[in-house]
């Protein structure tokens, strides 16, 4: 019996952290499209050049390339494996692709669920808008992880700055993209009764406990 879990959430939802925490509880295979694309990008090929073009602009990579990568990964899935998908599907085309592939590779007793780490727009803006960065790579948050001296890096004492994609206009754009991409996918999964909504605005440990409780109830983890 296989288990497929589709993890998703808006920017700053803490989805990545939650996947890492879940890995400590049970052995899941992670299929992260973003990570696979970054690996593929390093190769010297026509596809790598095409991937680079889209990745660098923060745009979605064309569905044909995502299909190639997904198909390669699906072939490697073992009979009793538990798989977490991070960053897939991200549009209607990819959702259709997923449904087609699941019809071929999954059986009736396989478990298929989607975990949605929910935080509202205001909280996204609070989390991303408060982020401050330093040239040396250190990052801070004015509320949750403030530097000792306001606006100055603890490690190298340089002046902190706000990253271009953390400004409020770009943040609003990223939120809009998320809602447009996932709105229809979410409604579809809700109708199929496979959507698990988690309140991502709680403490990291509470969010993690909520996810574990849900998966325990479904007998996916012990
Ligand atoms: P992530 O690691 O999820 O933040 O994704 C990094 C980048 O990879 C995104 O900005 C997109 O350019 C690309 N990407 C990730 N997932 C997908 C997907 N399902 N379809 C197309 N492009 C994707």
C-alpha cells in the first residue's frame, strides 16, 4: 500500500519546516519539484537552459518539463512507499496530469491526502514584511528574531536591509499568485474529501503536533 501526501501552503506558511519535522517521525520520500528543477538546471542541456530562464524569474517552469521530471520520479516509487510531494501540482494542467498518473500507478487501498498549511494574508505580510537581511547571509525578523541592535547585524555589524521580494507590493503579488494557482486545486480536493486543513498561525510545535495527529488518525504514522 502506497501513501501520497501533497503538502501546500502560501509563502511563509512554514510548510518546509513542517515537512522537515515530519521526516523525523517517519520515513517519507520527498518529491520536491523546486529542488529537482534546481538540480536539473545544473546540467548542460537544452532543458537545463530552459529551466534556468524560468527559475531565475521566479516563474513556473513549463508543464512539459514538470511532466518529464514527475514521470521520472514516479517510476522510482516502491510498492509500500510513503511519498510527500512538495510544490506539485501548481496549476490545473498539473492537477490533470497527477490524476492521470495516479489512476495508472495507485491501487484502491492507497492513501491519498493533501495537507494545507493555512495562514491568512495579514499573517503572511507580517512574517515576510518583518524580515531583515544582511549581506553576510544572516536573516532576522523584527518581531520573532530581532538583532540585538535595531537595524544592525549581530554577526558582522553591517546595516540590515529588506530584500526586494519582501516588499509589500511583491508580497501582495505572491499572495495573489498563490490564491489563483491553488484556489481551484483546493476546491477540487475538498470535494474529493482528501483535504486536511491545518492552522499554520500557531506555534511551530503546535502546527507539527496537529499534522501528526491527523496522520496518526489516518494510520499513516504511528
Ligand atoms: P520552490 O522550491 O517550491 O520555492 O520552487 C522554486 C521554483 O521552482 C519556483 O519559483 C518555480 O520557478 C519552480 N517550480 C516549483 N514547482 C513547480 C511546479 N510544480 N511547476 C512549475 N514550476 C515549479
